[in-house]
């Protein structure tokens, strides 16, 4: 199957899930919920959304400290823009793989490809593992250890294996043997990638810990978005519950069967927020608001980035 066909299929799967959820909730119930949305919340949601994405630029700032000199500094505003653009790219790609466009954007700031690839990968790893930790706590809280064990294993495999395959020394040796010809062909483009990863894992662990703390703050801010969206449809939800369920939904969206996790996050939200006694219409309505804001902002940002690139 070609890339174009695979993309169309993923769009179709996401659309099918959303249509099923609308039918499940009831189009009349959903229509009345959205019609009653308090529009005053929308600007605040948009501002907090952009802030939550931009603050991930702090992780780049922390991880790039060893590469800064008196002559070469990485401005926080520039790194925030890189974070925003790569997030926007991730919104339109399966499994949010477009977020790795940060490799190209960091390279434009003067980093070697290997270094920018290592930093981008570490950013993604730290974010994914932090979200996974909260998601596991959420699964245990809402399903219990026994019933959530299978999902925890699936989440762990989806989140951990791709990164362990790259960051583990023995796994890298196996990959070199299996893909030796390809790796040798592109070796010049990723010089220093492995050594950079090893340096962070062995000598720069404190920077990884600081990045983890920033991610915890980011999860708190992004969860606040959903509290605002629920408030917009007249529903109050506890902050801790939002943090845990939002983490479950984000982890679910890593599964590369739809574009940007469309449909998967909403389905998991209906399952878990439903356990709190919240109506399905309020759950889906609030998530449609977030999705509308996120895709609108992502489209604007992606367009602005492309126009900027074309200058």
C-alpha cells in the first residue's frame, strides 16, 4: 500500500470512529450541547493551547544546554516556535510522527543532524514516558490492576519498544546488523546520533530529570484545557481525573491508525469520563471543541510555517 493510500485509509478510519461516536451519543444530544457552548471560553482555550505547546520548547532549551556557547545561544522564543511547528506537523500525521520535523528545524539553527535527531528523540521519549506514567495510574484507578493489566502492557509496548530499540546499545547493534547497508548509506547524515544519546543517558541525566519536571507541568497545563472545554459545555470535572484520563487519551492517540489520533482520544474519553457519571454528549462535545481549536490552530501554524519557508 502506498503512502497516499495509507494516509487516506487512516483519515477514513478516524472519520468512521467519530461518526460512530456521534451516532452512539445521539446527534440531537450533541447538537444541543454544542449549541449551548459558552463561546467566551474559546479565546481562553486557544491561548492556553498555544502556551501549552510553546512551553515544550523549554525541554529543548534544557537539553541543548551542553551545546550552547558564548557565541551560540538557542533563544527560547525560537525553540518555542520549533515546538509549535513540529506539534502542528504532528497533528496531520499518523502517530504524531510529524513532531520529528523538529530535527530539520533544529538543524537550521546550526546543530548537526545527529545532534538534532538525538535531542528531538529524547524530547519525544521523555514526553511519552511521562504521559505513560500518568496513563498507567489512570488505568489502575478506573479499571483496577487486574482489568487494566492488558492495556498497560499494550500501552507500554507501543510507547517503549520504539525508543528502547534505539536507545539500548544491544538493540542498536542488532539494528546495525539487520539494516547495515541502509545505515551505512545514510551514516553521514546521522553522525554523532548514537554518541549524543549515550552522553545524555550516562553524563547528562540531570538534564533528563529537569525535562521530566517540565513535562509534568506541561501535562497540568494541557489538562487545564479540557477543564475549560468541559466548563464551556456546563460541566465540572475534577483536575486529577482530567490529568489521568487525558494521559490515557494521549497515549491512545500514539497508535498510528488515524491521523493525529483522531477518534481514538474521543473514544477513550467517553469510556473513562463516563465512569465519572458525565454525560456522553458533554464528553464528546468538549472534545470536539478541543479538536476544532487544535486543528484550526495547527492549520494556521502549518500554513504560516510553509509561507515562511517559501520566502
